[in-house]
C-alpha cells in the first residue's frame, strides 16, 4: 500500500481552573423562568433536580485575574511541551471560543485582536508564517478547528498545527437562570502533525453540519431572567428542551455516518469522546448510536465522563478529556496504540460535527 499523509496528535495540554464550585454554591441564587416568574420549588429541590438530570455535582471557575486567552496559553504551552516541538515550527494556531476575553469587572466581549493572536504573542512565537486565527462554531468549535487543521495537513499547506479550545462561561451566564449551573471554564489544546503511513492512522474521517432554519436561536444571547435586573447586559440563553431533542435526533446520525465514512463499524471503536453538556443527554446519544448499529451492552469504559466534576466547558470539553486520557489521569481509562476514538459535539448554530481517530 502506498504511503499517505495523515494528521496525528503528537502533544496535548489542558488548563483546569483550581476553583471548585459545588452545587450548594447556588443555594442563595434567586432563580426565575424565561417569563421572569419565580419557581414553586425551593432551591434545595431545584438543585437536587439539576444534579439528577445533568449528573453535574461541581464545576470549575476561572480566577478573577485571568481571562480566556490566559487559560488558552497555559493549555497551549503544555501541548507544545508534550509534543517536543518549537512553537516557531507551527504553521497554524487555531483557537476555538465563542465569547473572547471576558474580564471579571468589564463583561464586554473582547475579541480584538483575535485570541489566537494573543496566545501566539504570549507564547513568544515570532514566525510570521505561523498563521493565527479564531473559530466561532459553538461548542463544536474545537473539533471544527481539528477538521480544518486536517485539511491543511493533508493538502500539504501545513506540517504542524496547534488547535486550542477555551471558554469562560461563568462570566456570560445569568445568575438568575437555572442553566447557569451547567456552565464552567477551562481550556484544552493539541498539536496535530503530518505523518506518512502506508496504513490508515490518525484522523480517518470527519463530518460537519449546520441546521439554522428553525434551530439557529436554540442557543443565543438574551436579557436576564430577572425582570428588574439593572443594566442591559446580555447573557447566554438556551432552549434546553429543543437542544436536547435536536441533539438526540441529529448527533447519532452524524456519528454513524462518520464511522461508516472511515470504513469501520461500532465494534472497531474503543472510545467515544463526546462534548458533555448534560450527562443524561450524552448517555442517550450513545444509546441511539448503538441502536443505529443494532448492537447492545457497550462497556461503560467506552465513554470517559468528566461532566460530574468539570461541568460543561463548551469547546474545552473534548480537548480536556483527550489530555487527561493521554496523561493517564482518567480512572479506569487507558490509551493504547491502534485504539480508535470517535469524537462528536453539538452546539450553537445549530452545529454538529464528528471525527474518527486512530491512535498511531
């Protein structure tokens, strides 16, 4: 078999903020529905229901003196270190986020210059051929950055790329919205390099889609749920039921098509690394994937879960899981040569993507 160029992961890094926020931290919040009405249930009941539905018991928040580009820099620095390459060798720095650098005191969304340029500057990379740009694609943004990097590498336009996902959701969530308990902060990064091989390895396939006729505003920015909230600030708002239904209808189909495109079956898959917005939703998605392949009883170890202690960090979720897996920090999960991983994400847009990866 003649050799081809494949995109392989040669380094990973992540930044998990040290500040733990448990569910009880929301006991004093005043929650309202979208119409501005209070709830009949008290906060103890609301929080108990939330934990049961989402599987989230705690999440991580960024330190007051940091912003997204700081976390992205820390994750990128670790990825470069583990890949053992010089940042000056990078052809692209692709950074996925959705809200830019949101300061603790000034909540304006700040994306000029791009966060990728800020990270390149923090890393001290002088090479002007290391092109730095941002991707805004909802929660699937980091995976879309990986897909773009794969195209660059396979076309011969790049040999080494750095793909970062970062988000600071704690600063754009409404404290009067129950959904604020879902969100967290963090960053993850990988170095992706071209590798010549006679056998398929690294990234084997990927698919993306956007549904926006009816679905565009399932996630959007809006006013606080509290009717008398002072100021005109906008917060992240989610039509939870519609997102859930859309994800269960769409993600399993994209995942199966991506596996089919790679010429594989579900029996070939060792890990499913899904974006984790809601524990129950992720498990339901996996169950529907197995139904599409007409199989049952997949082992629990096939889907590493971090949502219970990391919450939903949007674009940072999958690269953070990858880094923990590569560093042996996920209990009962190991990384072996030849393993096949399926990654998938769903989020604002509405966007869905999936990628099949074989560990070299």
